[in-house]
DNA sequence: TCCTACGATAGACTTTGTCTAAGTCAAGTA
DNA sequence: TACTTGACTTAGACAAAGTCTATCGTAGGA
C-alpha cells in the first residue's frame, strides 16, 4: 500500500525513484531491517541506488517520524516501520529474532520523581531479552 | 579500593600490570566509560598498554560479572562497574550524560504472557531518555 | 522547454571493535 | 633462585557500520 508514499508526498517530500523504492521496501515489511538489508532489497528494484542514499533516506524517514530507529543489537541500527503504535521489543539473545510487544501500563510511571534528577524525560525504551521458542528448544 | 582486585585474584585471575590498571580505572569510577576512555585513562598509568588488551580485559570482566556492558548510545559500548545492584539508565539526549536509576517494581511484570510469544525472558533493559537539567535550561 | 536547487552517486574516511602472529611474563616447580 | 610453560600482551591488519565530500543528475516550477 502506498499510504506512506501519499503521506510523504503530502508533506512536500520531493519524490524520486530512490526514495520511492526505500519507502516501498519498508512499507511492505512488518519486520526490522538493518540499513544494509534495506539497501539489498532496494537494489533488486533499482540497481543503481547507493548506500549513502539509503542512509540519507532512512535518516529522513526517522526525522519525519515515519520510521523508528531500533538498537536492540549493537552491530547495526534497525528500522521499524511500525512508528504509529507505541511498542517495545523482545529480542532473542541467541538468534537475534525481534518481536514487537505491548507491555501494560506506562513504563515511565515506574520512575519516581526522586529518581529523575531534574531530567525532562520524553521517552522510554524497553528491551526484553531471552530465548525464543526455537532457540530454547535447541539449547 | 581493591575489592575488585581481591575478588579477581580470588577467582584465579592471573594478575598482570595491564589487568590491574584496567580494573583500577573502573573500580575508582562511578561513571560509564567507553572502551576508548578506559584505554585513555589506563595509558596515563601504563603507557604501553594496547587497545586490544583493554578490550580483552573488559570482555573478561563482563564475563565474570564484575562489570556491565551498557548500550545507551549506538556509537560505543560503555562499561558500568556498578554490576552488583540492579539498575536502569537515564540518558540525556543532547549531551549524553548517563545516570543510574532505580525504578520501582519489576519491569518484567508489565509484559503479560500473551505478549511473550513463548520466549524465555531473562533480562529487561530500560533506558529513559530526555534532557538533563543543564541541557533543558539551555534549550 | 529550460533552470536551478535539491537529491544521488562513488568512494574515501572515521569509529568501534576483532583477529593474528609473534613476543613476553606470572606463577608453579624443583 | 632459575626454569618452564601456557596464558597474556602487543602492533598492526582487518572488518563492519556509518558519515562526509565533491561532483553529477534530475524533479518540478517558471
């Protein structure tokens, strides 16, 4: 679906073949791709697209709030197109599988004022780690 | 204090000048240093120490459970000597300042079974992000 | 159609971290 | 104390992820 493309165009985003391809790769996928994976998929649709453009475009999509950057893993950032529903992540410590999860309550409320040290807190990231069913079966 | 050194020696850790220096750098600091920062401080005490040794030693301290790896920032891992008291982190989105914080309750209990997808969860990391008093004053 | 500013490109560069081969040394043994 | 040995350290090459820069190309308005 081109909801994403429509929204971007509506915001005055200059549309180019490269940007369209990157947006399409993310839009169709309910997964968490690295920049390199996005590039690999984009290349199949538009062989000349460069790594720098993929990085630039991902960065813009993040700035626009259409895509979230996820750092469940120290190696590479991942890009999560599910930016419109707040959620956290559950990560398999062995195979790296990632699931979106929706904890109950607001994680911010667990942090009393006395533990905020005068900070203005705007965001909380929660990462649950463990073994997925597959990996715990073969452990 | 050399609590840390004593514990390490007690575990049969072979003591070398390099390891002592790395342990001392961490032991004295209630902060969150990157590997490079640890190396920089170690070099002032032992100029010949190499980067590889610092990485090796930090890795061993993590394996031994004496130091925690913290990834509040995508650029570099940070090493937290406060491994013996469970805590989470509060990070300034602008200047990168990090504070240890102690939320109430167990963050795991916020994740219902239906949201665990069969995973065996062993750990939860929570990172609160916002602006520290300094940065929100000058924003 | 033509212009022009914005976007795309290749590739060098940077940062963070890992690996390897060769040299060094802590600590056990006699 | 001197010897021995395997664990530790080193320099530097390598790798992965990402950023920067100079140049070229093109989307979209006039």
